[in-house]
C-alpha cells in the first residue's frame, strides 16, 4: 500500500498540471489594450478546437503517467499490489477527468484568455488558427507534444528513480 501512495505522490508531483501551476504563479498577465469579449474568445477556442485538443492532451498525459509509473514500479510490485495500483489509478483518472473535463475548464480558459489577450490579439489568433497553416499547426501539436514527452522520458525516469530512492530513504528513518 505504501508503494501505491508513493506512486500517486509521484504522479501528482511530476504532472504537467503541477508544472503549469508553478509557471502560472510566476507569470503576471499583460494588461490588454481593449479586452477581448466572450464572443471573440469563443470564436478563438472554436478555431483552435480547444475541446478536442484538451481531451487529447489529457489522454496523452494519462498514458505517459501510466507508463512512467509502470516503468518505475511495475517490477517492484506483486500481482495484487499491481492490481491495487491500477484500481487507484483508475479512480484517480476518473476524478481528474471530472474536474479537468472541457465542461469544467471552459469557463476558466475563457476567463484567462479574455484576461491575458487583447481583443486584437484574440482576433489575430482566430484568423491564424482558421488559416490552413494555423489548422496544420494545431493538428501537428499533439504529435509534437507526444514526441517531446518521448524525448524527455529518460530524464523523467531518472528523476523519478532518484525521488523514489530519496522518499524510501526518508520513510526508512
């Protein structure tokens, strides 16, 4: 059971959401010339197909986290512990899905985009992402993110092994 708790702690410690939160705390929004309105932001989010993009990112994130946990702890767990870890991960994923679904996040995304970007910036992004080049970039973005995650996975695995050892050393004291 301690391994499951450790696994979940590492899952959240290295999650992109935790990293994004740290970045958000250090980045103050730029003042907008003329604030973007809800209509303009909604057009941008539609042009970006944000709902599908966020669903795809969430699936990729869950897959990557599952692989990292399996790689880090799979060999150390017996079948019963592995089954408990899978059950805990399924429960965790359901909770995360409920809180991070597009329906839950859309109001937050709208608010942030309206707060950070001016009306002209939102309109320019909408025009770009509605163009063939912008649509192509959006379509390729999940692939770029997936390849990036593959490339950084060895570093993440090394870090997780170090963190695992440090936590186990602290727990043994």
